[in-house]
């Protein structure tokens, strides 16, 4: 994956809370072990839901950490050249690209896309959905319309989940979380209700659709222009990049995570879908580039 060196990054789309104590409830004890692996049926959209799984209680809206505080780390991410050199700048650039695409897609359908910030944090964080730790993995909170990432997860994805990793594997994760934001804006989130577990559950369908939306953005990533330059922010994606994204999707399938963690699988507890389903729906989005082809609920 290559970014336009001269592209100007919009750092207002990332709130950097790394190193700022989040406080509050520790989900899964803050450790990424066997429990963390099972919790990281990854890419959840509401840490409050995870409370009920772990027996931690809570899930009430949190107060404390002020939204919008930004330290000086991402403020030094100014250009595409920075994104080609640093991981945090790369995440910012992907967020910019993903949101550029969805703004245009929504406009073409006569709808308005509202920008959603990404929050970078360390160890734990307060959100409108409750407090969460890094053990949860990346997630999107519909209560405050923000995506949350502890960048250490990407190391865990390779060490503990067996993914090959790499820049575009990370981009897939970011695009998946923004798929949940698209679902919130389109009203799809409301379809889940209490149907949160099982191979045919609404939760699985929601997650697979977010994978498909990540594929849709990937299809258009090198042709979506930035408003500031009129040129695409991402100038190059290779077959290897796509293979890394597919490998990441496979690594976070419920069946694969459960097999690695416990030696067996239990479809009745699935919340995100199997490895085969996740790669299938990402591929559907990538090949078609069409949001309407992502009807996992149909």
C-alpha cells in the first residue's frame, strides 16, 4: 500500500489519547490471554455487550475522559509521506481515505455522511458505550459514533491470532470498524436487538456486512480523490495487500479463534462469523464495489 507523498492529512479525524489514563471498568482484566482471544472475536461494536458475556456488569455510559483531546503524536502526521513511514500516520491516512469514500458514496445516493472520529488509546478507554480495555480489540461505539483502536492489537493479531499482518491488514480492520459507522447511519444497527449469538444471528450478519463494506472501500481506495488535492490518497494496492487483508479476515473468524483458544468450535456462541464467511463477504465487497451487494440480512 502506497500513499501520495504530497497528500495533506486531516488530523482532526483522529483523537489521540495514548498515554492518557482511561480509568473505569477493566473488561477481561486488561490482559490479552485465552480470555482475551475469545473476547477478540474481534471488531465488536459495543463494549457494553461484552460486559454481559464476561459477567463484568456495567455497560452504562461512562463519564470522565473528555472527547476530542489530542496529543502531539498524531498532530505531527501531516502528509502522505508521513503515512508511508509511521503506523499511527498510516492509520490516520486510512481513516481519511475511508471517510472520503463514504462521503462520496452517500452523496451519490442523496444522503449525508457524518464524519466519525477514530480514537487511539493505550490499555483502557472511556466511551459512551462504557469503559473498555485493549483486550476487547478494536471496536466501534454507536453511542458516540467513534472507532477505538489500541495499536498494540495489530501485534496481537499476528502473534496470537496467526495473521500475517502488514499495513493493509491494518487498513482492513479500520475499514471494518467504519463499516459499523455506515450501518449506524443507515439504521442497520437497530436490526441486531438481542439476537447476539449463533451462526445465523443478527450479530453475525452485522459483522459480515461490515466486512463487505470494508471490501467495497478497498475496491475504490485507489480511485477516491481527496478534496484538497483532487488525487487519490492511496496510490497503489498490490495483490499482496489484498491477500494480507483476506488473511486478516480469516484469522478473526469465530471458528479459527475458538479453535486456537480452546481446541474446538461452538457455532452457537459465534458473534462475527466463520473464517470462510468473513473472507467471502470481504471478497464480495471488493469485487463488486457496491454497497447494495452487501445484504447479509437478506
